[in-house]
């Protein structure tokens, strides 16, 4: 159930202790909280293995080049889907999120 504030559960199953949301075909990931490259790379690799993807392992170096720390918040709770916008840390409902676009 969606709430006014994004929670770890909105991002799916935790891999390597990090809740991940995969966009499309695994080229973009959203992770709950501001994560470091090494742990999020391993979380993505664990998810890929669990999904049966036959891809090369992603390294911390790969992630470090594209990692972005942002703040997001829900914008349309009536839609019943994950609808969000970027915002400032001080905005109501702002949650720290890491974006990785490979």
C-alpha cells in the first residue's frame, strides 16, 4: 500500500541488505537510501542471478561512474503505482534514493 512517504518496501526485495527497484530491463536501478558503489553493485549482481539473467558481474567501479544520490517523493498516490518526482532533502516526504543507470 502506498503512503505519503516512500519506504524500503516500495523498492522491493532486499539484496545484499539494499532494497532495489529495477526499471525496464535492468539498465536503471533505484535503491532505498544513499548507497555506496560496492554494496549496490553486489546487490544488483545478486538480483541478476536471482532473476536468472546471464550478464557479467557489475563492479563497484562500474557503479561509481554512474551512481547518483537524489531525493524523491510520491506525487500521485491516487494512481496506485510508483509515481514520484525528484525533490530537495527539505521537502515534505523526501526520501534518500540512489539511482544507478548502466
